[in-house]
C-alpha cells in the first residue's frame, strides 16, 4: 500500500452518517462480483471504453482502472464523495456525448460498495491533465462520525476528510483508478470472476465497452458474453424481441422466437433477451453456482438475480430453464426507483415488475409447449441410433400406431435418470405394454400416462412383466374368437337383441379404432327415455321389425347404432326416417346440456342390401339421403370380412413374438 503523504488536511471532504456507512457500505454487499459491479457501472457512466481489473495473487489488493472522463478535486468532492448524489435529474439520464449511454447509477451510494470487502480505499483520477489522489479508511470514518464529548455524549458528526496521497497510480490520460487494500478475505472469492461478472452485464464485451481481468498470464483476459457459461450449454433457444443470438453460439438444436411485448402493452414496455433449456438439469451446474435462473437486466446491468423464482411452481420443466430478460422500463427515468439499495433485487409489488412477471409467465407457457414437443422427437432419434432394434420395431408399425409408439418412446427417453438402467427397464416395459394394449385399442393410455408422469405410468406397466412369452397369442386368439362368435350368431339368426348387444360390446368390429368408452351414462339414460317416446310415432310394422336402438359416445363422437335382422330388406327412406327420429331425440338431450355442437353419426347394420342397391339411377339419391342425417350403412358379412383382414397380419403370432422378444432383450 502507498505511504500516506499529507498535503492539505481538508482538500477532500466526505460527509456521512455512521448508520449510512454501516447499511450502504460495510454491510450492503457480501462478495467481490457485487462490489465490482458498482465500480464497473460507475466506469460505464463515466463514458469509459475499457476497464482493467487486477486481483493480487496474495489478496493484498484489488485494482480497478478505467479510461473514462476522470474527476477533478471539485468532481471528487461534489459527486464522488457526496453520498446520495443523483446521476439522473429530470429527464436527463444519458452520459455526455459522444456515447450518450443510458446511465446505470441512480442513488449515488455505489461508491461505498468497496467498503464491504476492504478497509482502505485509494482513488486516483486524472481529468484534463490534472491528477488527484486520496485515501479513505473505514476506521477513520467511523471515528469521525462517532466522537463523544467529555461527558460521553455524542458530538455533532464531523465531516471526514480523506487523506491526499501521492499520485503514483494516477492514469496517464483521463480516467479513474481505484485500489482496495486491507481486504476482508472471508468475503473474497475470485474464482470464476469472469463468469460472474459477465452474467451481471449485457454490455460487457462489446466494441463500446471492454472489461479485462489481469491475472498470472502475460496478456489480460477480456470478459465477453461467452464467459456467461450458459448460452453454450443450450439445447433449445427462444430469442425475445430484437435480441440476436451471438455468432459463436452454434450448439443449439432448435430455436424459436417470442414477441417482446404483451398484447395491450404501451410502446414504452418491451422486453428483449432470451430463454433457453438444456438437455439435462445437471448441465446447469457450474463452478460459479447453479445456472437454473433467469436474470433481469435493466440499462445494461443486473437488476434482479433470479426472476424465475417468482413463477417456479416445481414443474419438471422448470429445472431445465436458464435465461436473461432485458427490461429497461424497470429503471426508467423519471419514474420512482424500484431497485433495493444493493441494486440486486427489486420491489416486487411495483406495477412494472408485476408486468414483467406476467410477461414471463406467458412466455414460459409457450416455451414449455414447444419443449414438450421437441424433446420426445429428438430423444427418440437418439434411442434409435443407440439401439437399432427400436428402429426395426418402428418399421413394423404404421399410421397412428407408429406415431403413438414414437411419442411413447420419446417421452420415456426424455426423462432424466440417475441410473441408466432405469431408462432401459422403462423402455422395455413400455414396448411390452404398447404391444399388449395397441390391438385392444388402448395404446393411447400408455401415451397419456407418460405425459402425466410415473404415478400414472407405473400401474399400467406393473402387470406386464409376465407377458413376454404370450404377447401376441392371447390378443390374437381373443380377437379371432370374437369374430368367429359374431359370425356364428349371424348364421344362427340369434335373437335381434342378443346380436345387437354383442355388437355393442365389441364396437371394434365396426371400426377397429373404437373401444368401449365409459362416461356415456349421463346422456345415455335420457336419450333412451326419449327413444321410448319415439316408439309412439312408429307404425306396427316398424315396431315389429326394429331392434331397440343403442347409443354410445366414442372418442368425442356420439354414435347411434341401429341393427336390422340379417334376412330383412329395407329401403333407404325407412332408414332415414327412423334415423332422423333417433338423431333428433339425441339432439334434444344434447341441447339441454349445451352440448349440441358435438358430432353425431348414425350407423345402420344390415344383413341384406338396400332395396335401391343395384339401381344406378337411385345411387345418388341413397347417398344424399344418408348424408342428410350423417348416416352410413354397414353389412354383417362385411364386418366379419373386414375384421378378419384387419387381424390377418397377426395370424403368424410366433414371428411377431420372436421379434418383440429380441427387442426386449436388446434393452438388457
């Protein structure tokens, strides 16, 4: 430390209350990056283009030098040593030309920040060729602010006069050089200083403002936004507003863009920046701390260390998030200051901050939606690459089943597992579960369960461990037995009610994608009551020839099924007249429950062709008549033939079982 040289006792004057020093200096900051943030911000406000930071290897001092416009003795007394000096007045919130920067400082207390980590501060400054140098010691300040008279009563606080010192370290040209001595080493941690500073400014590393760290290396190291240590870890990136991704960021797999303004916001409210997600939460672990945060920047410097905590509700997705929001409207002039004294947090009840939180919530909804779509798609590609057997399995599936299988495997692979074997076990049982359920029309249950989480998925998989040997045989045999039984009932001309109930219990015979769906009872009972009333409008012949209508909701569609005896021949007008009554009765019930917008289909199951079949002139008439009630005709024999064809690919069950067994073993 420089030897004090007393030139004039009262050249420099600091007037400060001891409480102010305690609360806004000594006890306000707890670490080096927070203190350096204030010093670097002051350099920015002084139109500096370069700041050089040096930390002695033995922690004997810390040095910060800038090339700003410097300070004269008058500037030092009236601005630097004047606690509470406001840099912004009225609408003036820009630095002087040529840069005219948005001023970062506001309250004029940042100059006290170094006392949080040092007992002695030396200031060297050069302005227009005139050099000034002074030293301040926290113990001397306390003494001047807390003297007592001979009776032990506190004296009126005296001004503290920093000591003029030799101008050895004054910059050769305009600028200010601050040196910190007698460091409080328990508060000093300089590891990863570049990363921690880079995350506190959005203007560092630009052509206009360079911050360099001098260490053991011969050449100083410039801090850039690459030192943040988060942008180069991203898997997915959402840019916000007019923020542009740096050229060096090349590892992002997918990108999207978010508007920087919410609907209805005035022009002065806008956000820029980015939100990103990583491949795994552990990718956000760094030597400088966990990066699972979204920092808020205003006027180029840190304003809120982690706004993500305001909206983090514990969702799985939240642990993948990192980002930065630049919201200058939080620190606009001449509106009230909403920053806390250390300028690391904000007053959370301020309307401007509430608007930013609202923006973030809206943005995260969009981010999570894309993230939930992208991750399974990308993870399923990884699984196929690692395990070619999975790709072969996908090749055996088609259409909706292929899509469901890819989503299922992708979502399972998108989970993060502490033990890699857990993923293999879950993938193995997912394949088994899918193969057991897909032919019964329930494969979507697995897909939905995966989207909900393990609590819904595990019960579906719990009973699947013993199915490997008979995976296809029991499904195939069961379905073929149903087809044969249905054919036998038709040939035996069973009672209409028995035949109709059988078909109702096995709707997949009409459409393989249908299964029994619960929850239709609410509508079903009143609909049947209405159908009872309809009987009064039917002729004796209609009453004698008809089978009681059956109705069921199927995957969001209301389906009315009317069976005719296999040997009976009917006309399209009979069907349409009868079907319209059934449909109107259903519509009446739906209107009562305000559900009339839901689709309805009327299906007639016949044993013999319509009377109009074979008449070319009647073909268009038949089509238009059925369309008028959204109806269609299917035939008993066609149902059987279609069902047999639909399951023909499964007749060679042994081949299928062997293929699945090989796939299952590949996970082991």
